[in-house]
């Protein structure tokens, strides 16, 4: 199972949110680039970056910062937040981003996801499914749809999606443990696609259980920034 430390960018800084609430932020590093270098120096090879401002603005607000991370470290990066156009995806990939995460547009325009896969390849396109009480949240988690997370995942798998990032918004940033039941349901429902877990990771035993469930990766944010899990432990895992 791959471990991906998280960097969430808001107002040019690396922050953590509580349950996706933009009003409840904690700055963990004034420089997302310097935080990325910490991960790179520790031997981490892949990180998860979210442009929180982009998620609200509907555009690649933090693209310049993300480009700096790519060019000044050897890290592989998956990026989400505000992906609304094929041009945005193309620019990120041209700038060296390894994977781009489509979130809100997967609910609003499944054809957009299909076109993106055809244009860039399934290995470059990830669908991010964020849910509150099992219903998919969009627009930086400010809106909740009536779409069930399993139904969306199955629809996306049919059109060629092979990798999902699934986040239970109510667990994100809480250190209360992941929603293991949801990951078990996703693993059981999907045929070919893989799942990256996100939200609620509190301790190493959470990572062990997720690996047993069969997810292909796990994103670790607050558990690292709070000191619950060290970089050495993440690397060893």
C-alpha cells in the first residue's frame, strides 16, 4: 500500500482543515514548497496536493506553487482542487504533475471525465469522491448532492476510471479513524479500479487495517502534522 503525505494549499500556505471547514484551518507550514522538501528529504516519493483555493474558485489558483514543488523536488505529485477544464489538466501534466484528480465535475459532467481519460490516459486521471453521510459533496465540500458514493464509483468505473480517492468528509482532519466500512463497500463493489483512502487517519494501526481491506494507497495529513505518525514510520510502512 502506497502512503501519500498531504499538502493542502490555502492562501499560499500549507494548512489542515477540520471536516473540510474552511473556517477551521491550521497553518502547518507557511511554505508548501518547504513542506514538500521535508517529505522529499525524508525519502517519500509521492505526495497528495490539494488546491483548496482552486476548489472554491473553480480554477487552478495555486498552479504556480505546485509547479515549483514539481521543479524543485523529485516528488511525484497528484493534484486536486478546482479541476474544471481539459486545459487545466493539460497544463498540470505538462508541468510535471503525475496525476490529476477530478472531483466535482465527476458528478456534474461524467462525459468530462470520459473525455479526460481519452485525452490523457486512465493512469493520469483520478476521480476524487468526497462524501458526507454517504452522499457525494462538491464545490470544495460546500454542497452535497443526492448521489451515493458507491453509485458514482460504479458509474465512473464503467467509463474507464481506474483509480479513486475516497474521503469521508466527516472524518477528515478529525483523527477519529477512517470510515473502514465505506472502504470495504468500495472494495467489494469495484471490479477493476483501485481506491486510495483519505480522511480520519489517526495512527499506524489505521494504516494496517486499510492495507488489510485492500486499498492501494492512503493519504496521511493531520496524523503526521500532529505527530501521531512520524515520517520514518510512514516511509517504513
